[in-house]
C-alpha cells in the first residue's frame, strides 16, 4: 500500500468519487509554454498547471451512500488537462479495476473547469481555493483534496550483502556516470555485470506538459543490458507495455502505478536470468517480478527475448544494469541490488571441515601439500611450516567436466596462489592466476605444469603508505603481449578489485580443450579458447591428452621463498553448477 504524506492521513486511503469534477486551487494563471519544452524543477513549481496536476481523493454523498473516488489530473500544456476518475479510489489504493471515467479540463483565469465523460455526462464542476467541488450526473455533490503518495519502499536501505551502485556520493560504478546535485543522470551502464538479482532503484520523471507519448521522460531500466522495464511519464494514461512499468513490447503492467512528474518513485525488481546449456543454447527464458511504488505489476513473467533496442545480446555472459538515455532528462538515486545464487549451484565446501577435499597425494614442484585448515568457516592455506617454502594444492575429490564455479577469495598481499580447473593430482591444469603481489596478476589463465602459456596483458603493483602498507593497486602492461583475446583493461581491473576485502571469482569451463571465461566481482576479466589459442607454450593436442575432458578444482599455496612468512590465502562460498 502506498502511503500518503502526513498532511492527508486524515483521509483514510486514497479514495475519490465516481463521477467528477471541477477543481479549484489558488494559483496564478499558467505561463506561456513552448511546445515540447521540458521545464526545470524550479520553473515547474512556479507553473500554474503544475499546481493543478496530481492525484486527488474524496467522496460524494448521495443519501446514505458514500461513494469513494480517486482522480488523476494530467497537465497537457497551455491550460489544458486530461484525467481519469477511478471508482473506489486511486490505482493500487482502492480502485475496483473495472470502470475508468475520462476527464477533460480547461483553465479559465484562476479556475480550471472539468467535465467527466463525454460532454459532461458523468458530472462536472469547478475548483477554487484548493478544493475540488463537483456534482455527478445525478446531482450528488462532493469534494476532493490533493494527496501526494509515497512508495513504501522509498529510501529502502541497502542490506549488508548488497552491491551499492549509487548512493549519491559518486557515479564511479557506472560507465558514463554523471552527477547532478547528488543525483545520477540517465544514460549509464554499470561496470559490474550480474546474473540473478533483486534490484531497488528510485527515479524522478521530468515535467514536460506539452510533450506527448514517448517524448515524456522516456528511459528504461535494462536487466543485464537485455530486458527492459520502461520508464516514462505515463501518469494517468492507459498503462501499456511501452509506458511506465511495462516490459517493453512483451507485457503491459498489471496496473499503471505511475505517479506525477517530479515525485520520486520506486522500482523493486526480482530478476532471474535466462539459462543455457554447455553449447550455449537457451534452455529457459529470463523471468521477472516487479513492484512499482510498492505495488505488484508483474509476477514471475516469462521474458522470451531481449528488448529490441537492448545494448547486450542474449547469451551466457552476465550483463550490466543499463539505464537508457532517450533524449529526456531524468534523475535517479538509491540504486542497489542483492545478487542471488542461480539455481543449480551446489556447495562443494561445507564451511566446517575439508570433507570432499584432499592435498596433493605425492610431492610436486610446490611441495608436499602445504597447510590447509578451516578457520571461521573459511579455507585458509599457507606454507607448512610458515615461511618454509613448502607449499602444495588442495583438490576436490570429485572431478568435473563442463561447469561453472563461484568462489570468494581473500589473499594476503604478497602471496602467490591460484585457482585450478581440470586439474590432476599433480596440479597440472588450467590455472586462473591469483598472484597477489608486485608484478603479479589475478584473473587471467595460465598453463600450470602444461607449458607455461599465459594470457595476461598486464601486471599488478602495489601502492604503499609511509609504513609500507598496501593502500591501493595499479597495473602496467606486460613486456610481451599474449595473442589477442578478450581481456579486461588494467584500469578496469583495478576498479573491480576490492583491496583488503573478499572478492568473488566466477569461472565457466566448457569443452575439451576448454573455453574458459573468468569474472571478478561481476567484471569479465579473460576469455581463453583452448581450441584456437595460438600462444607460445600451448600444445592443444598434448594438453588435451594429458588432462582429458574432466578434472578437479583446486586451490594453491605456491612453493618457494617468495611466500611471506605467516601469509595466507583464504577461500569461502565455493559452489559448482555442472553443465549437462
């Protein structure tokens, strides 16, 4: 239920009467409005038509019968208005959902005259001194007052686990991000990419009374840059797929919950991404549930395709949050989301013991296995004993073919670790490097024990304070560039990585030889194609024969004297989704 501002809470719920209308507000005549003009907020609040536009609630009395009605009035420019009366109350607050009574209005000096239905067949009236005074077709009279509804999710605080995309302090989480008086402007794409999630956002439409249709505050919020829920000033309109709350070209909202321009509004969206098999064929459509200003407008809707104008094509990759620029100025605030673990991911670490895991069974180049313990629900690895140079790997008992992996990692600065896939018990594998030290790399693919091929395009370096403590990171291009393939830029990698905190890696491993894609905190880092990679040290035939089509997942403590004494690499929340 949308709440009212305190001024109007004496009116039990947003309710108005069934056949209206005329409205009276003590305002000055409307100023001249250029056709197509978008007024600034300061200009709009001085405009007489803006003072009339809005939502009203009231009731009429006919003997012992009290009829409740909601009314929405929409400024059309030059003293003209259209509107809708809703028997039972406003949409989402009492309207029966059956009858709508069209309303038209014209300013005459300080008075706006309104008629309901065709030629006043549903009533007429006048407004003056801030009240709506009207008579219906049967001569019953009534009064209305203006209300300002506030979404119950307005100002919702981001949970601890949320990814905060915009809190008013910076636009750095968006490509093309622009700040305007602490608000975010339209036309931005999140740097981070996402799978399934719950999204909260708040937006404010501009006031452009002389514009029509798709020219009034046109924008859209695109899940994964693919699936659009429209943003539009469709206050008082029919509520179609191309209006506010609609899934563009797919489905109308169940109810038009658009509020007037310059009032803050909310979207709360639960999104489930499309599903794909290991060949990249879609096996299930995307689905979404949405609430507009706290009212359910879509419930678990099947979305069969991406929006025609979407910047990202459908596919297995994660995708960004995209807010469209359609040439109209809009403002946004309080944007955050909570990622949901997609269906099919199962834990392979129970958070209590190392059941299901084992150290390398025989001595390898890194050592006899290193030290591995569960500390506060986290796998912690270090050399055994600390600083001795004796490392090793911790491997899953189970082998995996085609799969996706999620894992949180928190390496101490200075450690040289790695995340192994398709590994054998000797640690020969495809490794996602976790070389978290000067001249290191995190996120690119390396051939561990298989020729040393490398896909890294940059090395990371620390920035330190006077106490020689790590405060931030920078990157430099590698001396020898690998063959061309997708890789994140050094600057984008730095913006994705969280120094001194947990970071989430995601890998997709498909085929033999495999295609491997890596993400860190939702940012795609590297794509390696084992079928076509022409890099030095890569022997496609030999590696395929050595490793086969299945292998273990493993984490590494590097052997040798480079590992700082007492340093650890920590891992948690380890999940696998097998692709059959």
